[in-house]
């Protein structure tokens, strides 16, 4: 199982509920094949998704990006970090906007596929239960997109941290999991687990992290075969589903 951000896990669960309700409505109405075919021809299923609250759900999920920026800037201000006015918030928000639009475009494609499957299933002569079963098999977020969304949430958080502290090269960081946890969960990669358990007590500077923190493990296949497994600012390499990030170490005596 992949390492899931709690925010993405919640979004995924709510999205599955919404899509299930979309299909359930067709079964509850007790429609005939002729009526279902008429619906397939006339209904805009993207608008139907919106009427079920899809757009609100997407906006709620990506509003978490705003919270990340606010939280990290407040933490940096409390630590006396200078130059926060120079943080490129517009660029960070542009990342959020692009991710939002990507997901909405994916929903449009899902809606067209849903419409096509409903119509063609009926034309093929499938029974209504067979048609409904095929509709339920259509997913809006497949494994690939789920990985992108899950990883991007952490990447956005890591990018925000780096931008906020770029003017303080002496700042040190430690490698952690989600807030409030040790960061060590059963699905962690060996290199992430090792670094969390063995990182330097004083932490690492941004320059050290950018250069890469070497772990005692090596890649067993692919282009990196034989090379040591490294941890960089964006986590392990490759960092698919890596939810770990670097958090600043604050010494209030300094």
C-alpha cells in the first residue's frame, strides 16, 4: 500500500462516495432501457458531477494548499526568519491552480467516458444491472493520477518550505513524516526509515539536502542500479507517494 497523505486519503474517500451516488441515482429511479438511453443522449454528466458537489470537493481539497502556506509562513515568522515578504506566494498559488484545473479536466474526460459507456452498453443489449456494473468500474482517479495527487500534496509543502527559508542558508532541518507522528509507518521505504532513525541531531542545511543525503542502501534496478539511495529536498528518489518532508529546527536560544 502507498503512503497516503491524510488530506488525500480523505479526498479520495469522499470522491468515491460522490461517484457511487451518481450511479446509484440511476438504479433508484427504476428507469427502463429506453429512458436510460435518453438520459445518456441528453445529460451532461460533468454538470451532474458538479451538482453532486464535485467542484466544491475539489476546491476544499486544494484549499489545503493555502493552509500549508499560511502555516509555514507563521512558523517561520515565529522563528524570526527575515525576508518573508519576498516569498513568491503567487508562484505557489499558481501550482495550486494548475493542479486544480488538471483534476477538473480529468473529471470532464471521466464524464464523457461515463456517458459513452452508458449509451454503448445499452446499444449492445446489456442488461441494466450489467450496464450499472460497467459504470461503477469507471474511475476518475486511477492509480497513476492518485499517485500524482498524493505526491503533489507533499511536494507542494516541501516547495513552500524551501521558498520560505531560501534567504536563511544557515537554517537546519530534520526529516519527518506527517505532523504529530514519528513518520515511520509500515509502508515506508528503507531509505526514508533509515534517515528518520539516523539523521544528525543538529539536522541538515538546505545546501546539504540539495546535495543529497546518502543512505546505506543501493538501487537494485533501473537507471540508478548500483547507485546509493539518496534523500533530497523532495524526498527519496524516485519520490512517488513519498509523504516525508523537511521541517525547520527552531532553537529559541539563538
